[in-house]
């Protein structure tokens, strides 16, 4: 069985603040993949990043960065200098073994001007 | 442009009625999926298909049916047996169902009960 927990239901910040979205996962498989998706108000989920279990290097893409720590089973997502356009629901997801993708319940991020 | 098209964007169902949600993809993907999204509940898998003429139940298949007669199309029927159908429905596709495959999503259909 696999599970993803996003403990933060909703986060509100003011523009230019940094914000971190938490993701904790559970799996018994040694090979697995973690994902982050963004769901803007339009509804479509947009892929942000995929990371496999053998690659613990942190990644930075513009204002986005991801911190993968196997020791704590976490894959946290940080937005630096947030902008209003970052307002969305963000989903963390896990794929391992023969299971299909399992999503967390999502974190709604509200960035106000 | 390649992508996934869902229609309609909004759909209303009367009591006892079956309704069908359309999903078409032109990405040449083998696998397709249907998810249901309820507020604060994340995405839950209804059905998925790895190949034409084959599909498997997901976590919440009761009250739903699907078909996969063409690679490009994966329609979802919400039957009258689904007592709480109001939700946002998302269709997705991937090249295969191998572990680690990235999913591409459509823009969703909001289904409401009249």
C-alpha cells in the first residue's frame, strides 16, 4: 500500500513571501517515483516535477525548488518570492510497484497582492 | 497541439439518469484514466485502461462504467447507481502504465445533480 499526506489544507501568503508545501509519503517499495502537480482555477492538472527514489538531489527550477529526503520520507516544495499567479491547488503524488498513481489531498495556496 | 479534450465542461444529471463524459486524446498514449475530485479529498481513481478493449477498476468504480473501443477515446458513464455523483471529473493519459510514467490531464468536467 502507498500513501501520501499533505497536512497543510490551505496556506495564505502575501506576494513575495517564500512558502513551503509539505509532502510525506509511505511505501514499502524501494523503487518509487514522486510527483508534484499544480491545479490552477481552470481545473487542469499541470505537471511540475518527477523524482525517482534513487535520486535524492534537490532540484531548482526558477522560483521553484524541491527537497527530497528519504530519511524522513518527505518531498517538500518551496516557492520563492511567491506571485499571485502561483495561487492554485498543489498535489503531491506517489507511484510505486504495481500501484497506480496515489495523490495527496492537495494544498490550496492563496497568494494575495 | 497535442492534448486531452474533455467535454462537456459542465453537466447536469437528473435523478435516475445515466450521463456520459467524453475524453479524447491525440497524444498516441496507450493508457488512459478517470479520476474523481471532491473538495478537500484529492483525486481518486475510478477506472483506467492500459490498452484498447481492456480496462480495470480503480478505487471507487461502483456506479461507473467505461469503454475503450478506440485508442484515442475513453468515455465514462455515470450510472443511476452512483448515488452521489456531484464532483469534478478529470481524465488523464500516459504513454504506458509503467511505474514513473507522467500523467497528462484534461481540463475536467463538473457534474452536478439537478
